[in-house]
């Protein structure tokens, strides 16, 4: 499977990418509009303050001007506003005005007072900004307007609303992304589990239009694959059945002939044809083998029984000392796998050994070992393909059809396991059936 | 063989096959009748004594498996049956044996193989008829701590773990189970356990018995399943219980 190369900074999954794009985009847009709104509001409050200042300052100054000097102190607090207040003292020491806004405000005050008072503005503090504008009333008393510009305080619930909005946003993104990616994952899973034998649960053809369409397409594909496989099996099995009767007739006829060298040769040919017919059928069936319920099998006893059968038939097959283990499996199918591997070893090496062991991941492994010529490393994988022959060492001379290992491979897959060929240490071939992780019970030796 | 000549009924829809099989069996000293279908088979069974039926599985109309089942249910239930299966397939073998066949040969077979199988089945049936009524429907046989699955050919312990048996071990255990509490000589055991690969079977019965004892958990001293009877042979000492087909 090739995966298209994508930029390194991009996350790998579609889900992460969608979340990234939608999340960042929506948050950015949201932030922008919020900033715009906030700026607008700042502008509005400022101009409102300036207008207030422009109308308010001349009235307040005129009021203080007309009041007797001793009553002014009582009135000053009443004239106080949110951003400025009046103080009956000279301005505090400070720097000249530094900001554009303070100069603008000072100019505004000057205009509002019709430039009748000389103003002495001072910046008292820059963070937070505070400046004072001092003038002198007609009776010589200093009056200072202290200005502390401040935006309208933000309501305390605003951050919460903001957080809630972002949350809703992210939630929506999450739901949308899930909606988009989940059917994909389901499709991928269904395609992966596609059983060529046709024992598939069809995908529900529901949901958004595109998803339903894809599910429908996959279901149709499943049906086509199943039809194809069953047709192949049917053809092979029909050929095989129809051939078996004439082959039986041929055999019986040749056997009834006078004994002669050509009779032997004919019988050898018939054996070869019938083996090919049998294994061709086996191979076709192995692609769609039906498994009954698994049973818990003592694998050591299982291997002993297989070695025993070969020994009773006079074939040298030994079970080497190994681990004890039991697994849930289908012994009839596993037996066929091992028989094929052992037959292969016997054909090429004359003898075979089997061994049970547990690998590093806790899986039960059954090795079938021989001391034959082995298989070159670059052909180990190809040797599992049907009709593959390795010339000349493992060729037709040994009488194989080239299907035994392919059948073993297919049946192992049907069991949920895997078959691996490797060179045996010290020469020969090692075929390993790795059984799937399954329920295992510890057994006492 | 003595004065009695075994009478074999060959049932196959293919005329050439049944005639060639018949010729071969006749040449080897057997009396042979031929039948092309179930009807002819029943007619022959009703009119003459048949010692064994060779029955083709794949036949148009009523096939061999259902003929075999009907035979087992009718008045000729004692007649041994050897099936000719068209497929080298576990299911056919298992179904065939469940239907009550005594053995089977896979097409394309050699006539010598068929003859050997016929002789073995007749010898078994004649030598020691089972004194236990092991019906074909009972797939599981219980004895002691064990249950024997007679079609899958493995032992089940009380926890349900399966211990597969080799062909020879299974045949020996079946002989013991079919004749519980009965002393069996080494010769009888050898004859009864000779199965498919009779010519190469050279393991001594004693070795096979010790292998089976090991599998059943019998020690050298404490023999709760297979007891040695000095200078006579062996006896299976556990009571045997049959269980239905779908337990």
C-alpha cells in the first residue's frame, strides 16, 4: 500500500486535519469579528466621553467660578465623572503630554472653555495613563482636572459567554468531523475484513447521500467478489468431480491389464493426474473454507497424534521437545496445514521434525523442520504461491503439484494465523505456523 | 477362507466401474452382486444374504449417504458398509461414518486398496461382534473422566480441552470401548486395530497400549482404564456411557 507523501507539519489523520482547518479557521473568524466589535465599542465610548467632556467642563468650571471659595470643596465630589474629576490644587509634578489622545483632550477642554484660561497640562503617570490639566480661577485658586481615561468596564459574564461560544464552536467542529470521518473508517474496516467466501455482513446503506452511496458500492463489490470466488470454486469442484469418475475407470482398467512396465508408467501418470485434481480442488476450497466452532485443543497431544500417524505409516516424523500449550483452534484444518508441510518436508528431505514453542509475543508457533536442500532466501515468499516450482532442487522430480504450500498458506490464513518459511539453522527448511492469539489455559505438565 | 464365500454387493451408478470392481473382487475369490441404484440394492438385500455392501456416495436420485442411513434403520442394519466417496474431504468422511458406514475409500481408488478394506471390515465384524450397542447416532462416548468424540477422533477432558488421538490410538480405544469388561488377546487387538495402513503397521500392540494409557493418564501401577491380564491380554475396565449426537 502506498501512502501519498504530505507535508511534515500536517497531521496524518483526516480527522486531525479537519479539526485543524475548521477549528483554526472558525476561531480566527470569530476572534476577528469580536475584535472589530470591541474596537467599535471603544470608539463609541470615547467619543461619548469627549462629547460629555466638551459640554460638562465649561458648566462645571463656570459653577466653581461662581461659588464662594469656601463652598467649592463641597461641590467638587458632585462634579466627579467616571473618567475625570476636579481637584482644588495645582497639578502634580509631571512630564509634558506625551500621547496624541491627551493632547486632543486638552485641546478639547481649551476649546470648550473658549480659550479663556491658560492651561497647564501634565502627564502624571503613563501606565495607567493619568494626566492633569491645571488652570487658575478668577479669584486665583488653582483648579486641576484629573483625567484617567478608561474604557467602559467589561461585564463580568462576557468572558464566560466567550468561552461558551468557543466551546460550542469546537463541539460543532468535532461533531462535523466525526460525521465525515466515521463512515470512512467503517468502509476501510469493511474492505479490510472482506471475506472472499461471501460471509459478509453488508454495510448499512444509510446516512448522508455520499456515505450511503459508498456503502452501496462496497456491498456490490463484496457480492461480486463472493460470486467470483464461488464460481471459481464451483468450476474447479465440477471439473474435479467429473474427472474423478473417468480417472477411477482408467485406474481400474489399467489395473486389470497384464503386468508390464507400461502398466506401471500408466499407473504413475494416473496417480499424478488424480493428485493434481485433488489438490486443485483443495486449493479452490481452501480459499473459502468453512470453520465450525473452535475447540480448545492440547497442542502437544495434537502434534503427538500427527507424528504418531506418520510413524505408524512408516514415515520418519519426530516431535521435538518443546513447550506445552493449548489453544482454541480448528484441529481438522490445522491438521491439514501441518500434513501439507510435513508431506513437503518428507518429499524433499525424507524426514521431518515438528516442534511447539511460544514466541516472544506469547503466540503459539508450530515449526515443521527438515534437513533438505532448503529454499533460497529470495524465493521463500514465492514458494507459498500456487503452482510455484523451484527448479531444479525442488522440482517435479519429487512429484509435487506445487499446491501443497499454497493450500497450507490459505488454510493458515483461514485460521487467523500466518505461515512463514525460513532457512533452518544448519541447513534445511523451517516452516512456522503462527497461531492467532486466542484463549489459552495454562496446563500442568 | 473356508467353504463360505463372502458375498459383496457393489452399488454404483457407473456401469463400467461396478463391473470392473465386480470382476476384480470375483477374481479374488469373492461372490459379487451388482446394483445400479438404491432400488436394485434393496431388491438384492431382500433376496440373498449379503456380507458387505460397497456403496457409491455420488449417485443420481437417492445418494449413497441416505441409502446408508436407511440401511442402518432397516432390517439389514447389521450388514457392514464401505463407502466410495468422490471427494477427499473431511466432511464426507465424517458424515459417512456418522451415517453408519464402517469404512470408506476415496475415488479414484485402486482395486487392491478396496479389497484390503473390504477384508478388514468383514474380519472385524466377524471376529468380535461388539457386545456394546454403540449406535451410529451416538457421537460421544463417556468413560471415567473422559469423553471420546468418535467423529473428530479426540478425547475431551472434564474442562473441555481436546486431546487428539492418532489413527491407531483411536482404533485401539474404539476396540476397547466396543468390548468393555472383556479380555482381549494381543492377536485379537492386532487384527481389530489394523486399519487403513495395515501393511505398514508394525508397532507392537504393547507399545500402542502404553501410549494410550499415557494419554488416558493411567500409571504403570495404577491402571484405572486398561488393565493387563497376565498371559492373556488386556481388559478395558471402565463402564461406558453413550451420549446423543448433539450434546
